[in-house]
């Protein structure tokens, strides 16, 4: 059955989270759903900055050229500038290959604050999940990062991670850890009450529909992790839903 293992993992994480949340768990679940729908209202002169690892680096550079014609950063930029011609929206990116949530902390003074963003979109987690980092350390890193950005009066959008392998049935080697870290990002968004872009959920749904042969790559990525044009278009589509 398609995505059966994914469904088991997601159910287990959701049940565990609800059990840990006391009598207000139903309210917390509704709040998470509202954060998935929550948008950032764009204002004149807004400067949006995407921060993350090699996925954003390659999106901004639009590389490798054989795989990428237009990165999602440029798709978002062109779409918002066309939709909001009077608001003079600017879009940037800052990242390093192999980055983790703690790499992003190091980028703040060097590459984030100098660009004077008014909105920062955090997309991180694949490298964290593949390392020896614990989900608790990942959670703390995200919370501290959001706090530092807010102290600088910057609005934040939190994303879940995407993929390391594109098999639709949960049999990619890192899937279990990826699901744990994706759920951690969801709970951080809930705690900090920031808009949530659940890219992991979007990727899994896309594979179920479009990867019937259960291929490890070639659907949204060229290596299971880094995006091809289809991946950039999907990420851009989901990113654009977070702005109005």
C-alpha cells in the first residue's frame, strides 16, 4: 500500500505529541492547523530572506545548470514582484552547503542581518537529521534562532525539511529520522506561533501521486536531496502560499 510506512510514522509522532500536551491537546492541534494556513501580509519595502543549507544555496545560484533552469528563490521573487508591483518586494538568500541549524546561527551576523531582512524563511533539517544531532538539540537550535530573529524585529516562517531519498513507502534509509525532525519543526512553529510551511508533508504527498515506481530519485530531486526543476516549482508553490 502506498505510503503505509509514512502513515504509521506520522500517526505515531502525532499521537505521541498529543499525549504529551495535557488536556489542551485538541486546542493545540487546531492551533497547528491554523499555523499551516497562516500567511505573512507583505508591506511596501519588505525584504524576504531564505536561509538554510545547500538546498537554498543551489536554489539561489540556480545550479547545477544541467538540472536547474530556474531556482525557487527566483520563482518566488518574480511572482511576488509581479503580484505586488507597488510594494517593491526584494528577495534574497543566505546559506552554506552542508549547513545545520547551528550553521544558521553563525550566518546571522555575517550574511543575514547585513541584508536587513524584514522576513526570514527558515528551511533546514536534512543534514541535522543525518548527523548525530538529537531532535532535542535541533529543537533548541530552531527556537533560539527564531528568538534572535524576532529580537531584530524580523518576521519568521518555519519550514519542515524535505527529503533524502524519494521512495514513497518510507524505506529510504533516513526516513524515520527525517520524520522525527520534521515533527520537531512543526512543534517549534506551534510553540513560537510562527507560520508553518510543511514541505515534508508536501513532498510525501507528491511522491505518493507521482512516484508509483518507487524510484529513489528523479521525481523532485536528482540525488534524493537536491532539487530538479520539478522540485523547485513545488517548493516555490508552497512558499508562495505563505505570503499575501
